[in-house]
C-alpha cells in the first residue's frame, strides 16, 4: 500500500524543476538580447566610422583640387569643390542637407535609413609646419560621421599639406 504522505512530493519536485528551467531560459533570452543590441551598436558605430572616413577623404580631395588657391590661404569664398559631401569649405559643421553626404543603407534597417558625413577644413598656423615643408601650407581636415542612432558619432582628424609643384 502507498503511503498517503508521499502523494504531493512528486508535484513539489516537478514545480521546483520547472522554476529552475524557467530561470535558465529567461537568463538565456536576456543574454541573447544583450548580444544582439551590442552587435547593432557596433554596426552603427562602424557606419559612423565609414561616413567619417568618407568625409575626411572628400575634404582632403577638395583641398588638393584647389591647391593653387590654397597656397595663399583658403577661405570659404575662394574654394569651391565638387562632390557629394560639401560644395564649399565650411567654417563650422553644417546640418544643411546640401553640405552633407547621405549614404543609403539597406531598407531592412530602422528609420531613418541614412548616415551623415560632414567635414571641416581649417588652415593651421605657419608654426605648425615641419622644417621640410616651409613652402607648404598646413590644413587640419576633420571628418564627422553619424550613424543611424544620433548617439553614434565618430570624428577623425588629419593634417594635410598643400605644397607648390
């Protein structure tokens, strides 16, 4: 004959095991969700980095394309360029769509589906030139890229020298 005291013991063990399995599943889901968010943030930061690199290269190309006029010092009025990023050298970052590149990303991405690239060129003082480039002008070229998330911003900077031929 069965002892009546043992009738509920299996139910209690089953409920404890169910609770343990539930905790393990919830923690696994939390870990997976966190990893997915981290991968998305990394991808967006990479987009911002690539946009900043594009802006840096476009700014350097604009500077080199106008090398003759930049030997006397460039200003917004004297330098114009052609390209997707900026049509004139800005003295400050611009949020105007005509002065930034809009780089499309796949439509599966969340809205807004673009990143922005901007550049800024400033002439450096003559004291910043190395001794082997005394006939050159030094310029700071900064590229700013922003990912889909407005908190993903990357700024890159380089120094470009415009020298006579």
